[in-house]
C-alpha cells in the first residue's frame, strides 16, 4: 500500500534538496555512499547536470514518487531518503550520518515497521546496515560495497523466519543479485 508507482507526484520537486548527492553510491562517478558528490553544490544542485550519469538522471527518491509520504519525508527535512528497489523487492532507507537516529523518529519508524510486513526494509547509515523485519531489527553492522546482502530462510522453534546474510562477491549465493 502506497509503494512506488513509478510516477512522480505532481507538485513535488528536488528544489532545496541535494541529499541524494550525499547518501547514495554512484558507481560511474566512483562516489561512495555517505559522502558528498564532488559535482554537488549543496545550495544549487549538480554542477554537471547536463552530463551527469544515467544513475543520477533516472533516480527519484520515494518522496518524489510515493503520494502517501507527506512533506515530513522530504529528504532535506527528514535527513533520510526512501528508495524502493523493485528488482530486489525491498525498501531501502538511506540515513544522513549527521542524524543517524532520524529513521527511528515518528512518523518514520512506525511506517518502516508497517512496510516490513510486505518487503524487507534496509536502513543504511553510511556503511552500517540495519534491517527492519516484522519481528524486530537485525543489525548487520558494516557492509562493504563489494559484498552482497542476500535473503535466507532460517528454521527456528517458531517456524521459518526471513533473515539476511552478507556474502562475498564470489559466493555462489550472490549470483542472482549481481
């Protein structure tokens, strides 16, 4: 309910917000997650807008795409951004390391818990990853950019439970996620 439809919400723009230029990894620019892009002017936006890579041209945060998210979710205000990764069927929250607990505040945390009933919610703060699941959270710690996060089912006393493993690129289980 309320997930990304692929369409942009009328009346919302990136004006006044450049947080994606800090929080997201951009491989063509060799830009790491959690550091400002060298092409970003934090007050005006991209200094190489006309020649920016495809990854930047096609990215719009969840606030731009999900009508149910009100203005409190605008990344410049929330200090986090929402991204739905449809290929992996997961919701990814990128949190500004300057406000690492921003995602735990209302209205964010209650929404993340609700969303986790339908899809895993990955919360990145720099290289640190926490996964929000219906039955709680799983702190996976620091994850390198060359590692993969794969879903696994674990058998517990209560039955099967969704969990996640961090694997190296050469692990055969990573093949579907490359």
